[in-house]
C-alpha cells in the first residue's frame, strides 16, 4: 500500500494562500507610507565662478506627468539672515520620472556670503494635468551643501 503524505490542515493552507496573496500584491514603499509623488529639488552645491556664484541643483520630477515649464522664485539670505536678493530660476521642462542637473550663474554674488537659500514660490508650473500650485505644494527641498535650503 502506498504511503500517504499528510495533508496540511485547512487553516494552514488558508494561511499560506493568504500570505502568498499579500506578498504578490504588496504596494511600493511610497504608497504604503502614504507619501505623495513629489518634485525633489536638491541644492547640490555653490561654486565661485568668474561671473559670481554658480549654484547647482539636482531636480527629479516624481509626479506621474511631464512638467512643460517650471520656474521658482528664490530668495538668497546673507549670513546675518538678511535678504540679499530675489531671483527667478527657470528649470524649463521636467519630464516625469527624470532627474536633471541645472546650474545657474548668480551675477555679482559671493558664494561664501550666502547663508540660506529659500524657495519663495513657483512662478511657473505648466503641463497637461499639472495644477498651477503643484510645483510648490509638492516640492521637497533638500541640500547637500553647507547652506540651509528649504521652502
């Protein structure tokens, strides 16, 4: 007579099926923690140049749609916390799921005198399915430089 293999108990089998189903339908980490798609803007560095101060940003459009035009009004503060200047930096187009490096020359600015960089507002935010306020509301500002940066 052939030997019989033990059958899993019904509750064990149901547990295995349930566990396998949960693993197969696991959400990405961003969806699990409720994080909304964002535009990640990193102040990557400041470098003296012959024109003044060259400021470099790394920007990633984490939104599900292309941004046809994005521009930000930036405030520069000196080391004493006083506003030095306001300027608009045009990041141009930001394709969805794309990371870009953008550099801007700030005429007559001294990098060592900049104490803080603030994203004051989005002066342009355009694209199919992009709301005008998305570029500031969904902005995540970070820095790798020694200069404070945020919105």
